[in-house]
């Protein structure tokens, strides 16, 4: 079976029902509209890579179902090696696109985690969710599907649970149960890469309780399913995507708000419904794997920042060695999240269902690093690159090429003698995009907030055991209890 | 004498010769054009403040020449109290506009520093620069001028001195000397607030040497002087300024590229020309005062970040106390640069010419803090505010109000029960603007780079004296010299 | 009137009643006993400095009472310049001793702050505390007294107020009121420099309430007053002070536990008693000044760390420039606390009583810096110096000189060719002492804890005002209140 | 075959030839002398653990040679799981002893790495080093040997190579080749746990060159071999080990200076001699594994710091939850080095010889974390614990129990009501010992310096490749070369 090609991928996207809006406009063709063609290009590069001999090992693997070569982002990850393969793919994608390719990431993780969850649910309740999931996985493998994952709900009032919200739609829920399927309503927000995806994998956004069964649902739908309206978020400097010129790269990211208005999902695409007891475990597995692997994302973007800083130094007329210490500091930050992520995987275990689950404590520790170190890396990058790159502080492409001012802009933007004004401008815009523009992925809250991660660290750290070690080494024989009144 | 009013200020700007370009277009009226009206609004608020009883003490003072009440930003700063007054004005302006008002800052500092420099130059060379400067200062005071300051040259190849550049225009220079004035050519870049200014104070961008006399020049020109073309830099998310709606605040900043093409400057507006020996000292005084006072800028913007984080918490349905530790951490960062700046002033001294000069070592230390702490403050702000604010990840104002999608966007953006979706969106856009958008001032390289500041710290630290203290305390009687071969 | 000399100072100390214990032993003469002679030496160097022309301006000043030249540490500080003089003295002392000289610091600050407090109390209650204080100040000036300050109480259970403690002595209190004086009991702990002091200035350790009048007391006593027993704390590596050899420097610090067992204090030495309403204000003024000025202490020790790192580099055979970036980073840290401290003073004001009071918000911000930056500075120092200095990991002086092993130890400790093994060892021991030994002053909790400082920052930051600025810039017209249920 | 018991271990140590000196004294029996009995106790606890059912899996494994159960620290590590087993053992040991147990660490790593190196050398040169090593490993397994590892040479002038040193002994070298063995001279310094070891594994301390064959040597000797003199380093507060009382824990660490004066090593214990080409690779493998695994050491000590901080909070009368955020911050630091270490192992590979080698880039990144994060953890620990723990600032055990002062000391040291003064004192001493005393392991330079690690990061980062990614994303088609003159 031949792997899907870039051309096939683009053709499919073009043929989909238009249901994506941005800037008040309905986008007719995501592959050509300037607001979405960059995120499509980013994902298309994964198809290119699959047939590039230097990258094929990273982007493809062998199906555990069929033994055929498939895209890695459609595979079940059974081993440590498979999950490190996920990290390698992420780093490679960031290196080639500069930013997030959500359609080769979140749906993949969701399917893998549900493989474990459906195993447990089926075992307890005699359901046959895993069988449905397997059928869908075979379909995804066979067609090389790009699948966004939708976890985050609109949430409403952060101090209330889903079942307490004045507007019950704040979290996505089942509003009708039919014989052949379910009908869902609600919103999933900040969903990366939906515009470049064939399908959307929808999963619970939090751990639900007994009275929240109708929120406890997981399923997959085509991106253009009836009843689904998508509005893309606007982010810093994304207005440039609508312009001509080099003020923004040719790759990109989108983050959509997905509004489900009574969307019908046929039963064979429903992988959880009502088993609220497993939503917490789903979140646990999902975040463990996700927060381990995102160490590779920020590392990959950090690699590009290193490269961009080198270009800027040279464009400014300075040798790279001037900044060697700073570049190494950036590299240390990149490798720190990458290796801590790999460590979270290595400290994990194989689930009885056959998929690998990262260690939760280590993964959430990594999330804290991911929410911290890239800020330093960006700061160092801006430090090296000078004011022109720090805030992208130089005239627009229009002024660069304008008959009235272009001559002056180009004359004075030239710095290093062997580098053109345009190359310097492009490098500076890249740094701006990576550190203060539309290329910045949400490393703080993407994949969940660091405060949530710290909560997990708190729950999973054996504090009292540690107090015991300390008492033993200190030679304290008496009990050292909590003060009574403060309990 | 009555202080200039907002209306008078706007009328003057409107009447100027159009010479500012952005996005390939010549701006006819800076007070109404969307690309510049926000920076004008920011500066106009200083005029409002001067007549606000709660702020008048901050924004006005008494002229040491005439005894009349003038705008503080036109005054000579003779004492510690006067320079702390500069800091208070900066912090107040940031609090009211959210960002930099360069036209009430850099020209002011330039004039003050030149007051000291012209004193020294006149004394050595018998020139009468200070007299010229006094005449101009009286004019500025009397008219309540807003004066941008232009220091940074295009620079060209960073590894070469001005006199070595293949293109001699890379640093601004005198190209012709006439009986009644000089003719200058070159570029000054990233000049804050030029679009909101009446005049531009042009000063040397570095310390020049014997063969760089023609680069050693200081003068002031009207913003619309013949031969001056200004192209505004584009920065993250500034495209929104051209749109309707709340995706960007009503205040703002601009940073212009000023191209001087044989601009004539009459002698009475030239305050230094050829005395290259004093350019180094000019830079020293200028950066000392500037890098002390910018501690107030980042503190003021940090205050707004604190406030914005509080709004977001409440808009999300959470009480502020949830984030109390983080808010205090932000406040500590703000006060750190503010008090270190005040300390640099307090450790300074009065120059014989009567103006106050900050302590260089302390001021450059503060520059390092200013290039570091705001990054942390922004990170904490994003941490508190959630993903919607981190990267401004939600639909545009157009989608918020669109007939097709506005209903859905508004429904799902609402979170805290007592706060509207619009207020939440506005708060989130403010955070985006402050931390990842057009409101970010260049704290890394603005007012000079931290590496340059560290160089000053290195030059002004008495390292060998410290080695002596250590040897004495350690009881080392023998000399501990540098290894010979490594010298 | 001649200034007291080192010899006179030592003679007085020698003649005092022995009441200091360490290691289970009563110390007969603090000037010669190895456990105390180093702290005495540290203070004696202040007397030397007062007659050193290069340092006299730092260590002496003119009495505002008598017009005579006095030790600066006996003066009232009326102006910003006077308080910056305090900082300069602290930095100079640290540079010459490597550590804290509490006897020229805390009592001085206590007296100054009480000058303001007694002014207020006398005004409200018609007492004449300030007159008593003036008499004592004249005595201190005339005799060049070294005066420790005792603020921190034993405190007992940290979750209870003084009046709630099961053991009422946990905070020092008046247990009897006599006609001619008061009798006090309790403990003041971790009191720096008591062993080198003539007298002890005792002040309230916290803000007391209505039922804590007997705790609200300030007074001064001779160090050897009847009923006072002092036990010196042991700290890392202080055991070496009892040995011969260079494993520890000749200067030092002590921190005493002062046990008051019914100590009688005559009325003329009591400066507050019962006016509990002023204890909070005392703490506020005291900490403001103290936490501003300690920026100089850690800067001064940091200077010595820089010097020690330079010695180590050379002793290892490496030129200092190898570590230039790191040394500058250390210098930046030093100057940061120094200038932030000076800023807290500059932002302060003169109290109506005539003494200068630092700005509280800035001072407590500086305390946070002081609790943070020196840890980085020490880390960098250890980084530069190598394993031998990091943990002082090399044989003792006894082994260095032992007939059995000294030859080998010396042979292999030699590194840089122009530096002896002994000089290398001395430099390494200095680094150990500064960063991991008895020379480490308590920068975290000394002068109060950073958590307490953050509490002040929290109280003094105008949070709601900042939310207002943000709302105005964001264009939010509606109120954004706290969520109701969470109040 | 029964595993060696604590008693057997102690008996062997007692019977060894006395060759260890400290404080100018020759230590007769390391198991009873106060300067060494603590490090012996630390190692003895590993023997206890091996027979503790809860810990046996961590401390023992199965020999790949014999299939018998052996101490894990005598095993060959063939897999990722085996090397993670190394990390688990390290963390468990730190938790039970509070500090480093070098005798179950460095020799073990040395033997494993030499297993790979001898494989390569034998293959290239036809030597039979691995056979010798296998024989020794069987001996070590069978006898449950504790084996210190000695890598760091005295080094002399840091700017010169071994062959350039004026004193050729600065690096350990072969001074004579005999028929049946070699004779070595020189020093290995800062060798952890030698006093608790049966044997010492000596390996090259750096990569040697063609003219340094005689330095290129690896071998193992009994700790008491003829010609070997050991002088233990003194470190902060280790003088307390000679005293009675609780001022120092019952476990501990020693770091010895090993002086080899013509020590004879029989051929069967020589595993490398002259093959200088492999010394670089030895260092590479050795540091990769070592710097991966030390993430567990600092994590384990950090666990004890968390516990100690909890004890102190309670002893002060405060509930642990007061400090929950800080404790979580400490936990994050611990898990960061632990998971990054595990990641470095997971990214590694199996060497053809059958042992696992960590990824070098990730391992050296971890070394940078290990040289940084524990400093933060210690700072937070001191922050929580108060002044009494920060610098151990309270009277000694002698004063605590002294008839003259003990009553007062105990009365005022009591704080939390349910915790005795002694427990509070013991907890505070533990914190002091962990953060500012003899328990501080050299995390900065132990296992090599962070600067060295950064050099590896620099060498192993594909900088130019990253510049290529950046250029591609920025759309820069032209070459962006280094400036010519700066090459």
C-alpha cells in the first residue's frame, strides 16, 4: 500500500466542506487561503519527509496491525522506542516548520491513550470500544490521516465544575442519544492544526464525576462534519499571513475554536460515553505522554532559534563564536526538555493493552520545564540578535520594496558585508516570529498549565516518606507531627 | 504663560509636512492615521496629566531659567530629586498608556546631557554651544515641545568602526559645512515616538575617534525638516492598528527609521560638531541617566501587567488571592528595577554644569536587570492569565462581532459570571499586547544592549582591588600574578 | 576629643565580666579566646580604618550634637547622604573582614530608628524617652562604643502570638517594674557581634498588641550586665577557629544567644516601655533602613568572592580573563543589591525627628534580592574555583604541615607555577569559608525573612489601582469584580 | 553463594593496613575512627538494604556471568533497565544516608566502561584486557566488594597538558614496567569513599596524547596496597565528626587524596596501558554514564531536604501546607535531574561489548542541571527552615547539654509544642549539614565541571545544521557565511 502523498493530502483538504472562519470570513479552500495555507504547508512537509530517505525512519513505521509501512503519526506506540520515535518526529517537524503541527500530534496521542482506556473499560463493562477504535485506526493508517485532537473545553467559570456551570454547554456534552449514534454540543477551544486535519479526535477535557456522565465522551469526526463550525484564533502578527512578502514565513500554525452545534456521531466512532470513572485516568495517561513528548517540540523550536541567532550574528557582521556561550546555553535548555521528556518515557511502562505510558511525575516535571526554559531561550535569542530582531523593529516588506522608501530601507538594513539586506530582514523576521509573533506556540498553557502540572507533582511526591528519611538521618526518634490546630 | 494643551499639541502635529511612511504609504496626518494616532494619543495623555491635579506635580515643574511652570519633560534636571522626578513621570506614563512615550523621554535626556557636555566643550575650546542650547531649551520650554531623541545609527557591519564602513553613511555624518549651518546624511533607526514629536534631537550613537570628526555631531531639527524621510518599523500585531475593534488598545508606540538625505541644520541648532573627544563622554553620561531611569519604564509596564493579570483572573471566575504569590513576585521585579534605577541616581553626582549625572556602574547594572526581569514578569503574567492570553489565542474582533460566528464566539468566551465576554476578551488582548504584541517595548536592546552594559560593569569594577581584599583576608602575603604565557 | 583606638577598644573588652560561653566553656577574655578573637579582630579593623586617611571619611563623621569627629557608627543619620554613608561603611567592612561586623551595624540602626519613634511617642504621651536616648547617644559617641543590636526573640511556636505562648518568656518581656528601672527576662537569639560589643541595644522583635505591653520595650545594657548569659551559636566550620593554621581566616563573625534572667535596666536606659502601638512602626522603620543597607553587606562580601575567584584562577594556572563573563555576572549581582539598597534610601524621606527613613516597599524588595542573588554569586564563585574550593575538598592544615604527609600534600596541591601550594590552599579555604563555611552570613533570614519582606511588598503594592490602569488601557468600562463566592 | 553481610564487610575493613590519615593522624581502624566511621556506616547501609525485602530489588541483581544473585554495584549493566537500576540505587542510598556513597558508585561505573573499552582495545591490538577484567569482576561479585573509583588527577597547572607539567607526577603515570606488572606514581584527588572501600579502581583522568602513553593506564588495587598513602580532605563542619553529640549525623562522606609512591600493580589487574587513543573514548563513556546517573544523587539528597524542611516547619509550629508551593518547587528540581538523567540513558545505546552507554549530549546537559538546580533547592530549603537552619545558627551540642547553659538553650530552642527542643535542633543541624556543611556533595565539580560539560554540549550540537533549518524557514536562499576577517 502506497503512502499518501502531499498531492493527495492537499486534494482531500480542498474538497472538504468549508466550515472554517477567520477575520469574519468563511474560508473556501484551506490549502490556498492565506489564513490557513501555512498550517497546511507545515503538515504537508510531513508527507514530503516520509519519502525523504534521510527522514523516512522518523516519519514512518510499520503497522502492528498489518505489518505495512505507515505514517508514524498513525501508529500505536507499544514501546519506549516507539514513544521516543514520537519525540523525534516532533523535533524534526519543528526543525522543518519552526512551529507546531498539531494534526500529527494530538489525535495520535488521543488514539493511543484511548487504546489503553478502552481496554480497561471494555474489561470492566463488557463494552467493545476497542474494537471500534481498531477499525478506525485501520482506516486512519490506510489513508494516512492527519487528525487534530480536541481536549480543552471552553470551561466557563474556572471555579465551577462542568455540572455547576450556568451554561451547561461550557463543556462539550452529549445532548441526545440515538439508536445509531449520539448528538453533541459545546466547544473545544485552541485546537491546533484543525484546519490542516482530515478528522478531529474529541476527548474529555477534565476528570468528570458521577453527575457528569454526558460530558464523559470520546469520539472522532471528520473536520467538516455537519454542525461543526470552526473559528480560527488570531494571534500576534498573524495578520501578516494575509499580506504578500517575507514579513512572515511560509509555514505556520492555527488554533481553532470548534463549535459543535448538535453534531451527530455514529456509534462506531464513539470510544467512550458515560464511563466517567475513566475520564480521570484518560487525563492522567494523556497528559503523561503528552507532557513527556512536548519536550521535543520546544527543543525543536529552540534548535531553529539557535540557527536563527547564528544567521543574525553573521548578517550583523559578527562571527558566531562571539556568542558561543549563549548558544550553548540555548542548546542546554533544548536538550534539558528533550532529555527530561525522554526520561519521563523511560521511567514509564507498557500498559496491559500494549501501549506505552510515560511516568506521570516525571512528565509533569517536564511540563514545568517546558513552561519555563523556552522563555529563557527566547530571551537569549533576542539578546544575540539585536534590537531589530527583539521586537522585529524595522520597516515592513511593503516599505522594503516601496518605490518611495525601499531604496533607503534596503541601504540601511544591510549590515554584514557578505549578507544582503533581504537576508538580514528575513532572519530578523524569523526571530520575531519565533519569539514574539505568530510562531510562538503556547508553551506555558499548551498541553495544560504548569500549575496543573505542579498539582500532579504534589500528589505524586511521597512527602511523608521523605520526612521519614530526614528524621532517620537526623536521628530523631520521636514523632514530629503536624501542629494540631492548623490541621 | 499657559501650558500647551492637548488641542494645541494635536493641531501642531496635524499641520506638519507629511514625511512619515508605513506599510508603503505616506501618512498625511499623524493624529488621525491609524498607524500613528495611538502613539500621538499616548503623548497627548501627558498634556492631559499636566492639568490633572493628582498628576500635575509629576508632569510639570518650574523652569530654572524663567521660574515659570513648564512641562517636566522640558526641564533641566539639576538634582537627585529632579531625576527621580523623571522616573516618576516615566512610571506614570506607562501606567496610563501601557507602553513607551519616547517623545517625552529621549530628547529630554539628550538635552540635559548636552548641557553638561557643552559646558565642558565650551570650556576647553571656547565654543558657545551651551548658549545655543539654552536658547533652544527656552524655546522648548515655552512651547511645551515633544522631542524624540535619535541616537542609534544604522551602524552597518558591527565588526567595523564608522570610519571603516564600506558605506560611510552607515553612521549619520556631516557631509557639507556651510557658513550658516551643516548638512547631514545617514540614518537613525528605531527612534521611539518620532511620529508624536515636534522635533528630533540627534546625538552621536557611539564614541568616535580622531578620524571620525564628521560623525561627531549633535543637533536638533523639526520632525518635518526638509530632507528627512521617516519610515515606521512594523512590529508584532501592529497590523491591528489599521483595523476597527478592540484587538489592540487605543494607545501605542512607534519606532521610526529616520533617513537624513542632506538635511540642512542651521548653526544655532548645532550643539557639537567635530569634538570627537567628547562623544565617549556623551555616551557615558547619556547611558548612565537613561539606564537608571528606564527602571521606571519597565516597572510601570509591570504595574499594568499586574493589573491585567488581576482582570483576567476575575474574568476567569477566580479570586485574585489564588495568584497572590505570583503577583507579589511580579511586584518585586517591578520595584527591583525601579529602586535600582533610583539607586543609580542616588549614587550619582551633580555635574559642574548643574545637571545631575547617574552613577555609571549602578546604571549599567540596572540595564542588565531591565533586560532580564521583565521577561520573568511577562512569563508570570501569562502563567496567571491562561492560554487565551498567553498567545492571544482566541478569535478576532471581526469574528467576535460577525453575524455568522459572533454568537458562538461570545457564548463560549464568557467565563467568570460577573464579567462579560467582551471584558474578558479585552483583558486577554491587553495581556497579549503587553507580553507578545505591539506593546512590548524593547527592554533588551532599548537604550543599549545588556552586553554593552556588562562591558561598562567590567570596565568600572575594581577587580584587582578585590583580589587584594581577598588576599588580605586569606592571609596570602605572596603576589598571585597572572600566568605569564596567558597574558 | 580623640577617637577611641584599637588598643583602648581591646582593653575595654578584656576587662569585661566573662558571660559568654561556647562549646560548653566560659570564655574568659573575648580578645584572646579563639572562639571570639576573630569577631573582635573584625571590629578592631574599624578602629584602624578610622585613622587610615583613605578610609577615614567612610568610618567617621561629625556629630550633629557636638560638632566633633566621631565614629560614623555612633552617629545620627539625618540625610540620604548619611544613610548612603552607612552603606559605604558596611561595604568597606565586608571588604576588609569578609563577613559581618554586627557591632557597628544593628545597635546603630536601632538608636537611629528609636530617635524617630521616641519623637513620636514623646509627642503623643508626653514621655521623655528621646532625652534619655540623647544622653546615651552622647555617651556612645564620646566613647566610640561598639553596640550590638538585639531584635529577634526566641519566639517559640511560630503560629502563636507572644501573649499566647505556653512559655511567656519566648519573647523578651518586663517581669518587674521598679522605681528606678525595669527587670527583663527572655532571650534574644542569633545576635551578631555581641562578643565584640561594649553594649547591647535591645528592641522589640515584632509588632505587639494591646495585651502585650510588657513585651513592648526598648533599652540598652552593657554586654556584661548582671543576669545576662550569652551562648554563641556554632556554625559551619567554626570548629577550625579553635585550631592553629590557615584553615580559617583571622577575621570572623559570631552570633549569640542572649539569655536575660531578670536583668535590671535603669530607667535612663529605657527608651520604650508599654507603648505597644509604636512597636509596629518601630519594626517598619527598622526593617526599612536595615533591609536597604544590607544590600551593601552582600555586595561587599561579593567583592571578596570576586577577588577570591581571581586568586583561585591564577593559583590554578589560568588567566582571569578565562572567567571574565562569570566575574561580571558576580559584579552585576553585587551592584544590584547595592544600588537597589541605595534606591530604597533615595526613595525614602526625612522623619520629622530629623533622621532618614528608607522607602519601605523598595527596602523589602531589596531584602528579596539579598535573599536570592548572593546564592547565585556563591554558585558562580564555586564554578570558577574548581572542586578544591567548592566544598573545601583538600587536606587540613595539620596534614599540610604534617611530617608524615605534608610533603605529598604540598607537592600535589601546587598548580599554577608562580603561586605556592600554601597560597592556593589559603585561597581555596577562603572560598570555602565565604560560600560554605563560617563566613557565610545569613542573607536569607538575617534582618528578617524574605517571606516577611514579601508580605510588606504585598501590603504596600496598590494592586487595585493597577487593575484600574489595566482596565482603562484595555478600554473596559464595566466593573470587573472579585467572584462572589470566593470572597 | 550468600551475599556479604555488614559484619563481614566491617571485619574486612578493620583488618586492612592503616594507610589513611586525617588531621595529621594515622587512622588505625576506619570502622571505629570518628573521621571515617560515618562513611563506613553509609556504605554498610547498602549491605543492610540488600537483605531488606523492600529494597533488595534495588540493591541486588543477578550476575550475567554466573546467574547468581549479587550486589547490583558489582554488576555489568547491559540494558537501559540496568542503568536505571543504577539511578534507583543511588537515589535510595542518598535517601538513607543523606549523602554520597562513592564506594558503590565510581568503581562500578569504571569497570562497566572499561568492559566496553577493553573490548575495543582487544579487538584492535589483540590484547586480552577484557579477560583480566572479567576475572576481576568475578572476584568482585563473589566478594561483594566496595570499590572506589579514582579518576581526577592532581593536574598541576591547568593551562598545561600532562606531558608539559614541570612536575611530571601531577598526573598519575607508570614509572616502571616490570615483567609481572607496572609501577605507578602520582596522585588521585578528591576520591569519594576510599576509606569505606575494599579496592580502588584507577582510571585515566583525561584524554591523553601520543606522548602521554605512560599516563594512559587503568588498573585496580587494594585500598591498602603498599606505597599508597591516603589523606582525607577536610570539609565544612567535618570537625564535628570528632565530637560527641548530635551536631552531625551518623552517616557521612569522605573524599581522599590518594598518593601513589611507586605502587606495584600486577599485570592481571592492569586493564589499559599505553593505548592513549582510547583514553578520550574512556572519558566520553565514563562521563556520559556518570553524568546521567548523578541526576539521581542530587534528587535523592533533595528528597531528604524536602523531608528536613517538613520537620523544621513542624518543629517551628507551622503546618507543612504553609510551604506547599516551595516544597513542590524542590520536588520539581529533584525530578528534573532524575528524569533528565533517565532520559540520557534512554537516548543511549548498547555498546557492542554488551554494556549500556548513555547519550553524551543529554548526559552533559544533565551535568549542567546538576550543577545548578541543587543550589536552588538548598536555597528554598533554607528559606523554609528559618535562620536557625540557614547557617546552623544555634549553640552546640556541648552547650545544649552543659550544666551551665543547657537549661537555657533547651528552654529557648523549643518552638512547636509537640516537638522537643532536641528534635528541632537535630532537624536544624541536618539542614545545615545538607546545605552548608559536611553533607554537601560537590555537585558543581563532582563528576566533572559544568564548563567541561558545556564544552561537550558545544561539540555535540549540530550548530550549522540548525542554521540551515532557520535559513530554510526564513526563506533565505543565499549563503550566510561567517564574516571573513573574523575567522
